C-alpha cells in the first residue's frame, strides 16, 4: 500500500502507527511476520524504512488492548532514522547498499529494524509505503522456519507527533545619526536564531538557520564642504550590507543537523573548512552620485546655451558578492553613468511689422502680427552608459572549484536621447525627439588584458553597435483664421508628424574594435 505526499517533517519528532495482525494458520507464530513503513523521495533508491515484528491477535478477541497491542505499534523518533543515516555515512561508503540497524525500544518489546537506502530526506518526503514481510528471523535473533505464511493485518492512524518546540529569539538594533545639515547616517543590526518565527507562522515556517545581518547607509551633501559661491550640488549616497547565514541542517543532507555531520569529519581543520563551505554569505555595497550639477548663483544672469549649469551628471555603482554550498563565488556589478544637457529659455518673438500703423487695421492683422523666433526654446541631450557584469563560479561534486570555469553574463548599453522644442512663431511650433539604443560589444570572459580593454574602448568611441533608432518630427500650426473679420470666432490647428523606427540593426559585433 503506498501513497504520494509532499511533506516536510523536520518540525516533528516521532512517527507512529497502530498495527493489528491475525492468522488462521497454526504455523504462524508471534514475531514471524513483520510490518514496515517506508518514507522517502522514491520507493526503491532513497528511503527510510521502519520494520516491526508482529504479535498475532487470537481469533474472537474483543479486548481493544489485544486487538491493537502496544507491541505491534510503530512509535519511533525521527532522530533514530537520521542517526542511522549518519552511522551509515561513517561506516559504509556506498549509499546504494541497504544499511540496517536495530533500534531497541525497551519495555521488553522486540526491537525495530531500521533500513536506510540512498539519500532520503525528511524535509522532502514524496512517498510513503506500508507493507508486510516474511523476513529472515535470524536478523531478529530468532530461528526461521523458512515456511510461507498467511496473515491478515489492519493498520490505523499513520501519523506524525510531537512538534520540535526549540525556542528561537531575535534582536534588532537601529541607530540614526544626523550630522548637522550635511550628512545622515543610519545603521542597523539584526540577529535571529533557529526556531524564531512570528505568532502567525506555522512551526514548519520558523527559521531553520541562524542569521546575522547588518547594514550602514549614509547620505552626504559633499557640496557643504565646498565654497557656497561655487554653486555646486554634489549629493552622495553610500550603503553597505552584509548577511551571514549558518544553517541548522546540513545543506547536502537536509534532514541531518550540521553538528552531527561535522562529527564524521576527522580533523578540526577539515571541520572548520566544511563549516565555512555550508555557510551562506552575501555582501552588497553601492555608491551613488545623483544629479550632480552647478546651480545658478545669479538668478538675474541670462541663460545661455554654453552655461555649465545646463549639465548634470549621475553615476551609480552597485556590487553584490555571495557564496554558498553550491556557488563558490557569485559577483554581480552594475554601473550606470548618465550625462545630461538641458537648455530651456523663453524667448520673445520678433515682430518686424508691429510698429507700422496701417498694418494694425483689422483687415491687415495677418501681416501686422507676423512674428518669428530664430532660436530654439529647449534643447536636451542625454547619454546613458549602463553596464552589467555577472560572474558565477559553481562548485564541483567534491565542493572544490578545480576544473570548473566561471559563467559570465554581461551587458553594456549606450542609450542616447535627443529632444528639441522650437516655437518658430506664436502660431507655429516644431518638436523633434530621437532615441538611440546601442550595444558596446565586449570580448568573452574577464576584461583583464590590455587588448580586451582596448577593444571595449574602441567600440565605445564608435558609440557602440546600434540596435534600434526611433525618431519623431512634428509641426503644429495654429491657422490665424481668427484674425480675419467675421471669422474671429473660429480656431483651427494643423499638425503634421512623421516618424522613423529601425529595430534589429544588422551590424555585426565588433569584439576587436572592427565592424
């Protein structure tokens, strides 16, 4: 009899089940037939098995204590199963050969026989099987008659009991420091232990590791250290975060506590090395300069195209580094550099016929009100360099990195945006927008040689390999019908727009700076 499950049993302590057995044959004696329960990820290659010799119930019995005798009950702690696996790992190199051990349950009852095959995991039980066996009684210290048996059994209440009530705790400390008007610093430390969880969490959802996490962030106005007359705005943001996770259970043997696994390691040096390997560590750090620019110190000064105040700079750098039992080293670096130019100015229109008297007559308003603007009202150009670099180095089966090559994921984009707004006259305006997406091709692997660095630099000088280009040009004209007599109650607008879009540029990559 079997059933599929998806169970995590690490938060429970015992496995229990009632068993009743009877036989109408006189040659079946107590202890000659066994019942077993098998739990695992499959039925044949990865499982725990608990086997109990059965006592027969006499026919016609009505006493519940004899119908369901205590001697037939399976009542075994899960620690006995995991201890058997640990014992197997110490004494037997092959996991495919069944390992059997006897568990003495006391009270003069026959012992259980525990079998371990493969690498079962109580944190991920997928199947359960209940069966009957005519075993070799010599394994139980008895003489086997080697004869077939006919037995009828009932099983009842296969269940898990007794929660792991290990109490965990957590602590959180946080500090905030304001340094006058130029800096704000925030720091926090959080520590949680195994077994900690919220009131609304199930026991199986509580922490199964000890975690230490601390972080520091700082916002600094660097311009406060510079003369105010310079008019510079230099905001700086810094952050650092570190997380260390020490598991309670061995990640490579998820239902065995780490301290039990460490006992199998012969030397202190090897134990310390393995303990470091199973720990998970994450470090994140970042630095940001956002919208660095020069502020206009003289509001009366004229706005010019060449003013340095029209420029703004943003730079962001973030790095994440981590390791765990599967990954020896994970490094992710993201960099973004943005340079923007923005010119905006309201300009008066030039009206050459404004002061000619006879042109102000209603019938000649169209000529008298003629005006134009020779220069654009707004010009903006922005360039964004966005670079992402990820290197992942996995561990081999023996947890080393020998013979393992890292995996790289890289992306280097150069995006540009252009915008022009020009009021050619009071009634005619022009707008132009363009967006360019380009890729800076990089050689494979680390950029750790002069040739590779030159390759990237050459591609950058060429503004990358264009992937898409999108531009829009639009004219809007307010038809001056309202300036004509008898038609001053009518408004009319005419808009003309054209667009061009190019996607999937077919230019070949330029790893060596050549197209």
